[in-house]
């Protein structure tokens, strides 16, 4: 159990690697199961100015976190903003990362598909233009466009409409895009109880989407759509992660999630 407390964070970008605790790194990673990009704030402390200058908007960044002997990816995305500032005796390089591409967010498309084309075929073609890896396309209602289909607009909005036609939802996770049924959940692989990272009994929340808030030691395996098994004095059972946050700052190195059955 001792090694479980030896936290570790790695940041890879622009041919550079930064490792905590060699340098101070603080992170906040927000994720959910909507089609809005997940976001991370990464703070690197007291870098040399020439090193700071190599970290630029548009570069890919890979953020990994966990504990010595058990570390994994919590964010893969593009740098959206870089801002360096001084706070007390520290100089902080603050990096904002989103797990979507410029193409997905801003590129426009205008294209016509022939009669008899299915929604999944159009969607596959559209998603291939985003620069994101396609994780899964599973439409409960794979509509056939008997008169063909013309799409015109931003990639994100076009993809959102096609997914809606198919009765599914769109979401992005670590640079991978999914079009899946609303109740889609990834494989059960995370057990949370007193012996396995659970920090305190889950609490009921007032939300349209989620039922419980659960907090554990930072666990990179947990992301939107993950199925978690909770054993506690309050909540017990298998739940799907709706949203959450990984955070490491000061004494905190934790994952907070909102879940539903």
C-alpha cells in the first residue's frame, strides 16, 4: 500500500518530457460523456524560458498520471492556449489542452451522398475528416437516406445531426471519437471500495443525469462511460460514469466522478 501514495505525473509535448516530482506539476482534467471536448489545465513550475518557448498552441500533449508502478494516460489532446506568469517566487507555465482537433471544432464541409446511403456510412466518412481516431460507430437507428443526403456546415454540427438521426450520442475521449447508444458503457474494470481507492462513502446528488458523487484516489482508468463497481456504506452496485475530474495539486491527487445506474 505504501507505493500507492508515491504519485507520479508525466507531460509529453513538443519533444519534451516533464516528470513529477522532478519538477512541480499541477493538473486538472475535466471529462464528460457529451460531445463537447474534454479539457485539461496543466501547470508546469519554474521552467527555463527557452523551454517555455517550445510549448506552443497546436502541439499535441499527452498527460499521464497515477502512482509509481501504475501510471496511465488521462488526456491526449491539442494545446489550445499557453500562458506563463509569476506568482510569488514561482514562475508557472499554464497550458490549456482540449481532446479535440481544430478540424473537428472549426472546419466546414459541404458534400452530397448518393441515394441509399446509410447514416453510419456518412458518419464514418465525416468522422474520418476530424483527425481523431474513430473508437466506435453504433447507431440504434441506422437511417437509410433513400433520396440521398447533403451535409453543409461545421464538422461538429454535421456529425451531431447525423448522430441524432441515428438515435445515438457523440463524445470524444483522449483523441478518440465515439458515436454510440446513450447508455453505452465501457467494460467493467474499476472497483472502488475502502481497500481500492475510495476516499469516503459516495453522496447523493440532485442531477438530471447522475445519482451519486464518488471520490477516489486518482485513477487514470476512470473516464466518461467507464463502468465502476462501488462497494460502500451508501452506494453499492455497478454504475456508469457520466462526468468527472482528475485533480493533482498540493496534498490532493484524486478523481471525483458523478455516476448513474
